[in-house]
């Protein structure tokens, strides 16, 4: 019975870490998106450059969730 409790705790910790990483990634993507929209609103001519930088920032934020999924 003690082994099952330990395995359940390990599984819970792994899923909890994945949930925290996913939440952090979602917040990061949201922040990048909102700031990109603000920047385009201030300078519409720089749309292409802002789009590239925004996509890069979102990809880096999402990478955290993928790391947690693979390691967890």
C-alpha cells in the first residue's frame, strides 16, 4: 500500500509541474500577444517586424510547456 501512495504522489507532482508550466506559458503568450497588438497600434508600419518578433517570443514561451511535458 505504501508503494501505491508513493507512486500516486510522484504522478501528482509531475502533473502539477506540467500544470504550472502550462499556466506560465499561457501567461507568457498572452503578454507577448497583447504587447504586439499595442506596438502595431502605435506604429502600423512596423507590422511585419513586430509579427516576426512576436512569433519568436511566443515560441520561446511555449517551449517551457514542451520541456515540462517531455520531462514530466
